[in-house]
């Protein structure tokens, strides 16, 4: 007889099988530094420029460009507008939030020995939000062929009935909890389908491993609701130095933070005479928290007073991540001519073992041309091999298979950023363009990103006020579930942000 571990909290001690997938590797590997308004208005093309707090996130040598100690604070308005197409229907969604997305300071120390060629060094600390997970959308339409029953049947097929059902005297919470602890996430999904009468065993014996589907036919009315919140933040501790005011070197030690919450809810209805289950509501909740470490090395060289080159290396980020999930299922079935509502609400929080994720490193090469005090042009080119992302421990069978899938599905991605600035008296006019390749080999599944930016700045002497507007677009196909109901919603998203920065000498 199985023994209950906990009623309200299920400790998934024997299986990592949750929902870690390739999308998680991509989500936590992408690092879009939102930065200061000046940084954002030039599309982040600062690898050979420096002189901006957010530039140290591209090239850590950038803080040594400062002539004086400097600090900045940025507040942004971030908006996502999406068109979501699912079979015969298209919806629109919009999500906005206001956030303090950047804060940092650089302290410059000059060498008092005038004969030394090491002219100065700087110490800086900078916080930047590198990803915004806030998103809300709804996809609905008539699916002509595939029902959510396929999801539950895929997990149940081949499993013994006594490993996906409650023992005599067990409550739903107790059975769901123990099945997860002993057999894993997949058996829990089969349990929900069985207890919700979505599937039935062919033979009512413990040894049964085959199941029939109680939803059949065609034309399933489906509505899928997605809501997520959270961020990926980066705190950089920077040291940089200047040699002869021509060569600049820097290093960052970075601390990373993940907080990601997601709720998905599927509602399905059908009027097929061959189905005994007519309605299904299926909710999944996920909370992911994590922390990580990375480092960066960089250098900038002034080949002439006008022309600069830069090179920077971002190490992989080594994350430690924890996941918690909860689920809810409700069904309506026809029995003896009557509609019977069935609720399967385990009220159990699944806590999974901590796992590790190593995201890919990145190399950035940069060029910049400075037209004295009139303006500048800057270009950055980066490459990142997303296929090198790894879940650990690698000796776990599930993670080993997932890493093979990552290697087969993801690819190296390049990005380039172009930015310019023109100064007229105390005013600065800025603009930029950026392009990022899809991290997937199939860019029809996850598209490239294109974006542009504009900005203004005004100098009050020791105090600068900067404003930036940027917009980018990307199309993705969001797969509803990893098994069974694997149809995708096409999401065409436009990302818009407005950032205001106050920067000043200290």
C-alpha cells in the first residue's frame, strides 16, 4: 500500500518529468537588455562605444570610457500587441506595464601617477531587466480533428490502471499526490483524464494498459487562455581600466534572477453524438524561480581618435531553477440522458527537484565611428549557439533526451544592431535598427525579430534627460501542448516601449 507523503504539497522526488522543454531553454537564454533611453534609442549598438551604464552589458570595457563618475535611472512603459490566429478565428490582445527597468552607477578613479600609462579604472554596478514575461492572450476556434482527449490518452496509453487511479479509500488529493511522487507527471495527467471520465480502461483490472476515448468525432470548439507574469533580471558588477586612453579592458561578474508565472486554461466543447463527454475545462499553473551566474570579458581599442573597435565574450549563464505546478480539471458527460458535471481538483502543489540549465555563451564584435562632438555611428554583430544549451543533471534520462532534442531543434543565431547619434548644441537626436535571427532551425515556427528605435536627449550640464521609443515584431507558432493536442496558434506580436532616463555625474 502506498503511503501519503503530504496532502497539500506533492514532492516529486523520483521524476523530473514536468514541463521542462525546448521553450524553457529558449526563454531563459534570450537576453534583451532594455537599458537606458540612450542605449535603447540606438538599438543597443554600444559594443565599441561605452560611456553608458547599460553598455557594460554588451562590453564590460565600456565603463572605462567615462571621464567622470556617472549614475542613471530608467523608467519604462512596455506594451505588447498581438494578433492570435487559431484555425478559423483571429483575436487581438494588448498588455502594458510600467517598470523601473534600469539602475546603475560607475565610479571613475584616475591614476595620480602621471608617468603611468594606466590612466584610470572604474568600478560600477548596474541592474538591467533582460526579459519581460508579462503577456496575455486568447486563442479560440473550431479544431476540425483534434480534441484534448488526445493529450490524456497519450499519457495513459501503456500505463497500468492501478498506477493512474485512486486506491480504495484514497481521496483525489491523496491519489494525485502519491501518483506524482511514485510515477511522475505523466501518470498524473492520465489520472486526471481517468477521474474526469475522459478515458476509460478497456478492462477494469489493475493490469489493464489500454484505454478508450470518450470524446470522438470532429469539430471541437476550443478556447485557450494564456497569461504570464515575471522577468529575467541581471545585476552586473563591473571593473574596467584604461591603458594610454587608447585601450580599454573590462570584466563583469553577473548575478541573474528568474521569476516566471504562467496560467493556461483550455475550454473545449463538442456536440458529437459519438462523444459521451461534451465539455472539458483544463487549467495548468506554473511558478518558476531561479538564480544564476555568468561573467563577461571585453575590450575596446581606439585605432584613431574617430574609429573604435570592440570585442566581448559572454560566458554561458549557469542557472539553478525550481518549478511548482498545480492543475484543475472539470468535465461534463452524458449519462442515462442526463448531464453530469465532474470536478477533479486535487488541491495539490507539485514541487519538483531543483535542476540546472546552462544557457549558451555569446561573442560580440563592434565598430564605431565618432564625428568629434557632432555625433557617431555604431554597429554590433553577435552570434549565439542556442543548440549548446544544456539541462542538468545530464545523467538523468529525461534531461539527456531533452538535450538531444535541444541540439536537433535549435541553431546558432546571429544578430546585428546599428545605431547613430547627432548632436546639436545641447540636443541629441538618435536612431537605430536591430535584427535577431530565430534560435530555431525552423524559423517558420519561431520567426526572426526586426526592430527600430528613435530617441531624444537633452544635456543640462551635469544632468541629462533622455527619452527613447522602440518597436519590434516577431511571429511565433505557440504549440498548445507537447503531446496529444499539439496544434499551434499563430501569434504575430508587436513590442513597443518608451523609456525615460535621468543620468547625472556623481
